[in-house]
């Protein structure tokens, strides 16, 4: 549902298509309908600038001479090993895009406008859904159909066969059975970040609670993962975080490093959302670091795969990995996402923002079917506890 192009180097996926396919059949009370995700959030038509960067653009032009002086101080090239990695990722990306172009992907006649519509919709979404109160609950949808339900005076959509826990990660030992039950565990940690810390004072609705790396190392991944299971952790390009994964977090979890993949973010005309940077600064990709338990030497995970997709304009709305990981997991795997911000069919999701992107304001009902028969009814009132 998400993969639209496959090559030896990796995959091109559509997050938007995945969401729309997931909610083709949805039960709302005793009616059946279909949901379409707000495609404006994926209208990334030019190099992407965050809202605060955009509002500073005019001042930037006025102070360009002063900025040049500061940039010279930061223009020192990255270490040779990092430059080699960036060049390798760039070449792999160019090969995949060239192959995809011949098959008609990412061809779009759009006018770049600094992604104005996507930014505005994203900002409105955060304002509408922001809450300073932490709410604790859990629930599941055991049926084979997605369900719309109301909780805390808000409406959410729940994919089929999902379960979820809205709790702090420190409570995971109290709610989940530590009996090595999961084949795949995915984490998207709120890495400690200075820019996010500054944002908390100005854009509170778009910020989140950050964690120190030492706290992440205490999560009992080794007790949740099966002996032949895999772990994947989203990571920024900050050397300190990578160093912590390799030398602290993975060893504390009993995990051996296996591979590093790259999620390359592109706009709708197949250009990266920012340039590949040979100096210290933002890159057009994020990292996905994969590992397995110490005795899982028979597990073979290819290194340096790349995932290409148009990113969502809402913060930390990561692309789905269900189909990408399918070839490396058993049939009908048990999967867990920690620090989740949206739900996946047949997954268990954990996080303080676990329903963030399940809010029905992100979707449009495009069609309705006739009333569902009584024997297909679902007690949505018991969906969340």
C-alpha cells in the first residue's frame, strides 16, 4: 500500500497513499464510510523551510552581509568520513530518482510557493489539537475494520487490529508483558535538541517533551524483543545521538548494531527538501538505525538502504515502515512502536501523543455506504479505557 517503486538501493514510498488505503473501509457508528487524508499536508513543492525560518526570510535578506560573516565561521567541511557518507547517499539517491523518473514518478506541474498551504494547514492542526494536560488511557480495536470513535470530546479513527497506550515510557513495565513478545520494535525518540527547546517558548503547540539519551537507554527493549527480533530507531544526524546509540543505548538494550538506512525527504518534483550539506548543518535525510539481539547473528539486514518519500508537513509524522520491513520479518509479525504519534493496523503503539495524527480533522469523509447490519456492530464506547 505504501511502496510505489522498488530498486536494489531501496524504496520510494507514498505516506499519503498508505493512509488513504488504510481507511478505505471505516465504521462510523452504524454507518460505513471512507476517509481521505488531507493531501494539502503533503503538498511540499519546494525546498522546505519551517515556519520560523520563513518568517525570518525577509530579515535574512536585509542582514545578508552580516550573515555571510557568520557563515564563513561555520563553513569548515565535515570530517572526511562524513563527507564520504553524504556523497554515497547522494549518489544512491540520484540513481533511484533517475530510474523512477523513467517510469513516470514524481512528475508534477506545480508552482513552488515555499509550501505555504501545507504550512498553514499544519499550523492550524497543531492549534486545534494542542492540550497542556497529559491524559492517560489505553485501548484497542480488535475488529477487521477501522473505527471512528469519540473520546475526551474529540473524534479519532482507529485502524483495524490495533492496540495503544497513552502513557509515559517509564510506565512501560507496568502495562506491557516483558516476555520477549515482539518481532519488531520501532522507536522515534524525542531526542534532546536545542532548537526544539527554543521552540517550546514560542511554538508550544508544536513542541514535545524531550528525553536525555541516558533515559532512553533504560527502556527494557531486550525484555520486549524476541530472540530473532529487530529494533529500529529513528535518529537525527547529530553525532552525539549516533554515538549514544552505538555505545550506550544499544548495549544497554542488549542489541547489536546491524545497519543504517536513510530516509530522504523530497518534494513533489523529486528534489530534496534541502541541499546535501558538506558543512555542519541540516541534511535532507534522517537516519534509521537497525539492530538485533546479541545472539541473532543469523539475521541479515542490508546496509545503506534508502527510503524516499514526500514528508508530511506536521512535525514527526514519520513514514510507515510496515511494507518496507516485511521482507525481514516473519509472517504476521507482532510489532511495537514506542513514542508513536499515530496508529498502524495490527501494531501496538505507545506514546504520550499516540493519537496525535488519528484526529478526524485531518480526514475528509468522501463517501458513505448503507447502514451496517447488526451482526457487524462494534461497541465503540469500550474502545478506550
